[in-house]
C-alpha cells in the first residue's frame, strides 16, 4: 500500500511537527535513535533483538521502535521514518513484527512543493487489533491527511512546553522506576475506570510532584519532605504513591472508592465533604493538591492562601467550575480550556501567589497544571490580601438566593454593591465559617449518566429516527466483496456528522440527551448493533464487513461471545427496509422471537440461586 499527499512546508518543520504530534499517548515503550549521514540514504538496520535500556529516552506510546533517518543532500533534507513494531517473546527479548512495518516518506517535488507518502511493506499480511495496531486503511485515509495538515500549520501553541519547570532527564528515570514499582496496580484495579490510564497518569503526576518538591527543598534549604493534602482525591492512588515515597499527607473525597481498602493503613484517605470556609483550612500542611478537583479547583488557591503564608498549591484543572457553580465563558477569542486556565491562574494571582504554568506528560487532553509555591507579598500584608480575595470572590459570585422549590440558586448578576439579600429561614448558615453561601459540593452518590438509565422507549425512538435519517440521506449503493463481486443493493445509508444528526432531532430530545455524559454520541455508541461512530461521523453498521475475532484475541475482548449469540433481536431484521444484510445462520442476533435463546449468563445466575 502506498498513499501520498503533497505539502509545501520545509522538511525539517514537517518532521518536527509529526514527532511532536504523534510522540505521546498509548502504552509501552518507544526508543528513539537518530542518525544523520552525508551519503545516499538507506534505512538503518536493527540488530535481530533489541532490549531498550535506561540510557535511551523513553516515551509512553505503543510498543513500537521508531528509527528516524535524516540524510543530508547539500542543503536539502530527504526524510524517512520507519516504524518497526516490537513484540516481546517468552524470554523477555524484543523481536520485530515484520507484517506491520511501514514508512512515512517526505519527497521534494519542486520549488516549495513536497510529497508526503505512507508505505506499508507487507500490506497483504497486515494485522490490526484496533489498539496498538491500527487498520491499514487508517494509514492512508486518516494519518496521511493529518500529517499533511500538521506539516503546514504555523499556529503557535497556547501552552508551555512539556515539563518546562523540572528536569526531563530526572523525570524520565523516576517515572520508569515508579511505573515498574506500581505496575501491578493495573492487574488488580477494582474500579470501572480504565486502569492503565488512571494508574500511569497518577504515576506521572506523582513523579512530577516528587521532583518539584525535591527542587523546592534545595531552593529553600529544607531537609524534611513536604506534607500535603489532596482535595478531591478520587481513587486515592496519587496519595498512596506519595505516602509510599516518604511524604506525609492525606486525601479527602466526598465518596469512598472500592480501591481504598487495598492500600493499607499507611495510605491516609478520608471520606468527607469539603465546604470552602474557616473549618476547612490546613495551617500545618505544606502543599494542597487539586488533581481534577472539579468544583474545588478555583477554591484551592484561596484555601492555600488562607491556611498559612507558607502553604503552596498544585492544581490540574479539568472540568470548568467557578466559585459558585459551572464556569461561564466570557471571551470568545480563546478556547474554553485556555480561558478557564487563565481564570484559575488569575485566582492564584489575586491570592498573592506567583503562579507558574506547565504541561504534564500524561495521557489526557487536559494536562496543563498551575503551581503556586512563592508569594508576591510579605507576611505583614496578609490582611490586605485576604480582603482582596474576598472582594474578588464577591465580584464574581452572585448573591445566594432560594428558588420556589427550596433549592439554593444564584442571581447571575455581578454583585458590585457589596450587599447581599438575607437568606430565608429554611436555609441555615454558620456565621464566619462558610465563604460561599449555597456552595454545591459533589454529590456523595455518583449519578449514572451514560445514557444507560434512559427509558427504553426513548432510546428506541432516537435510534429509529437517526437510522431513518441516515438511510434516507443517500440513494442505495451496491456493495462489493473482497473479490470485487457485487453483493447486493442493501441500503447502507449515508454517513453524517454528529452535528448534522443533532440538527434533525427536536429540542426536547437534545435537552434530555445533554443531561447525560457524552450525550448523543454516547447513546449511538451504546447501540453498537445499529451504528458505528468514527471520527465524529455516524454510519449504519454493515455486519458483513465485521471481521470475525481472531483465535489469539482474549475471550473478554470478543465482541459477541458464544454465550450472547441469538439472545437479542436483530434490529435490522425488524426495522431496516431491506431486512438484515446477513442470513439468519450468520447473524449473531435473532431473526424473530422464535430464534431467541435465553442468555447463558442468566442461566448461570439462576443456577447459583
């Protein structure tokens, strides 16, 4: 397979852009070798077996060894990047997976015109598992267009470079050590969240804090390791790691997690609700941590400032909250994320901190952290800063009011006169302790809002509406099998963007979906039998194109196991104008009630009872 696009950007810029854009995310290790030659270009040859060592620079991406070859022809570069997937054998040694080797090539056409090519060495043997190895078609249809786009982009980054406040070399070493030390957590993770993402993300955050705190001890001449409190600690893994690495501290969260019981008594976690006020100050704590702390995020600089003059903070903002509730955008020229980061940084400045910004190396789109470890004022000015903080909060917040149904709400007008109406008798407040009347902490019982709790009739109506929209959006098309033979004229419908689909749904339906995490997209993905959502576009699923699970694929990852076969009705058999695209014997779903089988899982449960 060979596909190419043309671009007109300098080759060195292209390679830098590609590397920066695709060098992070996923799992495993990547070793980078660089070579520059003055002779004619040829790919570097790897030894038969490679065992990456600590002397190489590692990035957390898929298990691929990347060899970047830059060959110099006078003043013109000719670049080739060869991707050689590595697999570990039973002896712990790495061997090249030959069937998935591919290259990205940049070729000079003329003047300022360049060609970007993707070449697969053995396309007929290509293996795709949808995780580490993408589909072959994806290289040409998705990757290539992105490379061409990135190579000509010249917009500056909104954020600082990654790990700009600490030593990258030290970070790489400590991260690898901690990852090895805590990797077993992935195997025993009891939560429903993705273990690899959360374990390695918390390992990365812990690594960053350990180095940041080590540098602070050197700067301030401290010998004792810093203490901390993690506000909204969630699964508590970050607290567990920091405790294990010698830092005294605790985590507080409104809801206890299953995994807390696995850490042992050395890890200090508390189930408690934090209401910003005088009763939740930490005068004996060196650092406050807000790792995806949601509604507490803007309050953490305030709590740190009022706890003590020496208290510092670290926040990693994720969800957008103001002091009184959801954050409302005020500037359209910035992205919402950038605007919110600027707001949280402004809170730190108002609280008298010298706020520093950095980007973490974590598998998340929200990876910018804000650090406040030095004050901009002397200790004698604490009273003035405290008055400044109060005024800032008062100007942003709105007076707490109570609606007719008894709930605490807010009048969305800036309070500039410093006067707030008195709260009704049925709303109690302890004078002098709460800084924000009506502050709404996170609910103790987490609501399930992934569209799974929506009424079945509502879901069925949305599914049928969207399916009819796709089916009627384009004329019927014939399908061909792998041999080029016509299969039939079964209507596959047209693909539409999520935005286009949403425009055809009524306002009440959209409002109901908006209250669910993920909204329309989540509902469509949940109905996997009918739809396929790829790159923001919705397609009718054609089960003839579904590849059967490979024998080597783990049983838990098989999409339709033998136990689930014919335990649900086929949507296409009932609703599609052409019926199901598969014959009854091949379709994993029942063509009519007479084919329905009782779920083997239900049978087992009944047997156990």
